């Protein structure tokens, strides 16, 4: 069979087509990363008049800072909880919608809407729902004997941002899981049903293994989402409180750099956060991908 090939008569055309994306990547990703790496070895006054090269002093102070260790632990709990909750609920919803074929488009449209909501709006929405003074959910919880006040209870504040961040991400995961379910051959499921396998066994032995590429992809996306893209939700709901109970790594970079004007420490924290995400991604591709069935 003859393979189709695209031949550019103008040798400069491919580079011109790639130039806009390369420029965006260079200006908004590569260059800021280089600047952050350089600033992490410097101490700069808040007004930017004087800069001193101090080698690894910022990293040494970070490693000895109990607040940074606390934010690291908060990030680990938050990332694991958001990834597990959003992926499990989205898979459940995708399975339910996939079984209702006639109204699947209607359900899909309704479930996708939250993904279009900005993170700050999501944070404000859940802040109102869980507001101890005017919120509906604290009133309902009080009726069953649960006193809710995330302003003073750190565990409740963590639950709040986990719920808000998971609700925002469920729509994204749902789309990919639903597409993966619809690509599973019906003949395999029907053959298993003829052999006497029940719905639960058919799902775990046939459907879920075939969803492993989608699950692996969403695992990486959700961890990166919890690490980086939840700043607006945290800022609008708890602002890192109470007593830094919800102060994650990405939010601490903001508070130290933009509020505290400690640019060197903030840059060092951003470099460490980037390295953590890179290491997690490499580990996932190195070990978790072995269980993926393509």
C-alpha cells in the first residue's frame, strides 16, 4: 500500500507554521522557567534595586521552613484526594450515561457545563454553599448533628477545596471516559454476557482494562491539575487558611512572591514544584504505564 506524503514546495513554510506556537512556548513557558531558575539563586530587595547571588541559600531556608513542609504535606493530600475523587466519580457518571443511549447527548451536555466555569467562580460558588452564616449545606449538616465552619476547622477547609476542585475536573474526565467506553467493542461484552459474566465482572475484566490508556492519561492530567490549576479555587474559598491548613505549594509560591515580595524564595519553591511534577510524570511513565494495555 502506498503511503501518502505531504511535500512542502517552500522549505520555509513548515517553520513559519510552527513559529507562532514556538514563540508562545518560548515567551510564556521556557523564558519564565529560566528566569525562575536564575532568581532562585539570588536575593533581591522588594523594589528590585539590588540583587545578590547567594547560591543555594534559598533552598536551604525552604528545607528548614516548617510552613513549607506543611504546604508540601497539604499538596500531597490534596492532589491524591482530588485525583481519586474526580476520576472515580467521572468514571461512574460515564458508565451511567453510556448505558442510557437515547438521552446520552442531553446528559453529556449537562455534565460538561461545569468545565466551562472559571476556577474563581467555582471557588466562590462552593464558598457560598458552605458558608457557615448563609450557606445551605451547613444548615443541612447541622440538621444531622454536624457543625460546619471551615473558617476555624482546618480539616473541613481541606474537604471544601477538595470538593470544589473535584467538581470542576469531573467534566473533563467524564468526556474522556465516555469516549473510551463508546470505543469498547460491543461484541466482547456480549460474548462475556453469553458466557454468564455479570455486569460487574464484565466491567472489571473487559471494559476497565480496555480503558487503561485513558485512565493513565487522565491520571497524569489530574495530578498536574491539582498541582497547578487549583490556585483560583483555593484563593476564592479559603485563601490558604485557616492557619495555613489549605496552603498548597502553588498557593505558597503566590503568597511568598506576590504578597511577601520574597522573590528568591518564591522562585526556589516554583523550581521545586516543577521538579516534583517532572519526577511524578517520569515515575508514572516508567512504572504505571507497564500496566496499560494498548
